[in-house]
């Protein structure tokens, strides 16, 4: 069926419903003009004037689609399409519209506008759902101006307090509360009081797997648990010439052993284990001085908290052994810990069934990046839908996906939400 051809609900079979892909793509391109960069990306940092323009634009589209709007005290925006039984908690979809400084057109924005297109499609076909359907965009998912990341959904889920979020400052000393007030997005609703029956988030993969395997839809199983550490290896600096190899206390060589073990541990705890050393500081960082101290980061990730715990235990056992062998001090300090977020079986099944009904190739996949769906999974049944992005690139102005991939993701979102929301009778 052509996406522009509209049939009445009396004659239309539900499995034939499709979104209007051209309309969705045009909405993405229109929103991308707000904060557009010369290289084709988007810079629309949270709570800036450009963010206000983006928020106003999406709300304007939502109101044109007949949605009522509620804003909470952290600036999360909920847009509601009534159902037959409005006493039921709504089936919610969404993401974020703030970007990185050199962000792309699709990260977050696709999830919001795919949700809007779902609602527009329901309107086109005059379909009444049993439960209400809502679209949300969350405040400050990116964390590029204010920390913590995923701020709006985190406050909503009571991961951290509204007061803590309000007090966060940017590099100029401006606060979240002050900027919310300045752009007019401090709502009345207490975060977390908004009911959610189930939550779906559509997103570009931000990785290379779907494209490499030529798969259209990723059925996201979980967001990986994350544990970050700072590791400090302390030896003794000495002259690189006169000091014999056997008499050295070379912090760099011991640190290198630990760094290699980080990768080895990740490989042992596959297939979803991740181990990364991304930051290294060497003291005194001189060409002809044996390093006396090396400080470096460790990033462990895996699909379950149990697996991350096992990786943690393996790391500590190894560093204890190496310290005993070499006599050098190896100190490990955990600096951050994000629990794994497994998604709800029924929501995953709904996404999988939608892909099968629509004839799209699909595969189970995990997310190595955080999303607002992480916090929503603690409150309600939650699922995520991934679509490919070119070369797996995201958080970059060249971030790209194809119109047909965007359309496929929105179609899967539509059918998964219809399964959860039900059809009014």
C-alpha cells in the first residue's frame, strides 16, 4: 500500500498499516535545520535558545496532531493522544532532541519524530487505541552541557533528585534551573508522577553491527552495564640510561600488562564483554626518564550485572598477582557504575513480532550506549528498536541513516505500540 493512500478503519487490516515515510523524513530534516552546522550536522545543546526552538517546533507539531501537552518540573514534555479507556496508563514512546556540540540529525531525534509519525498515522486511519498513547522527549539526555547524562529521565525515575539536577552548572556557571526558567520549560508536574504503562524507544544503533550484517531491525535485548575505574600504577622514576633493566621499577611496563589484561578479560567474558583503556597519563612523561607513575582509565561493560561483577573480580585478582610479582603498587578506584538494563520480554517480543509481520530482517542486539530507556526499564515494561546507521558513526556531524531505514523503524514502532495499547472497541 502506498504510504499516502488512506483507508478507513472499517476496511483496513491492521497488519497493512504503514507510516508515511516521506512525512517522517521531512520532519527529521525540518528539525535538523534548528542548530544546523556547516558540515551537515546539528548543534542544539540542551536548554539553549536553539533547544527552546526545537521544543517549540515539536510541541507545535504535536498540538497540530491533536495532542494535549504536559510538562514536568525538569522540563520533560509529554504529548498525549487519548484512548478509549483513559484510566489505563499510557503506552509511551520517545527519546530526546538535545544534541552533542558536533551531533547528527538522527541521534534521539529519530525516536521522537518516529513516535510523532506513529500518532499521525493513527490519526490518518482514525484508529482509536484502547489505552492512551503518548510521546515524550526527555531533558538533557546527552549531558554535553550539564551533567549527569540522561538527566530528565533520571530525575523522573528518582535516580537522582530534582534539586541535584537543578543545581548542575555549565562551563559559564549557568544552572539547569535558571536555564529551564529562562526558556520557559519549568512545568508544574512532579517528575515521576506521570503514569507509564509501557515504554518503547526507537534509535539509530550508533554502532556497526546491523549495517555489517545487512539487517534492518535490531531487537534490543539490554543496555550493557558499565563500570568505570581509575587505575594508578606507582613505581619509581629513574634515568633511562644508567639504570639496568633488572633494577627498574617501571610503572609503564606494569601498566601495559594491566591494560592488555583489560582487553583479555573482555574477550573471556564474551560475546558482549567490552574492555577499554581510553585515557593514559604518564609521569613525568619525559623521553629519557623511566616512568614513575601511570594513571589510566578502565571501562568494563557487559550484558548483565553478574557478568560485570565477574569481570571486576578478574581484574582485581590479576592486579593483586602482578603487584605481588613486581613489588609495584597498583591502586584501582571505581569512579562510576551504571547497572545493566535488560528489557522486558513482552516488549522485546512485540518488537520482534512487528518486524516479522512487516517482513523486515531482524536480529537480537545489545546497546553499548546509554539511553533514556535504561531508566524507564526500572519503572515499566520497556523495549528498544534499533535501525542501522552508516559505518556505525554517531555523535558526529556525518551521522547518517537512510529514509527506508527510518521508515522501517517507525513501522515497527507503530505495530509494537499497537500491540501493547490495543484497539478500541
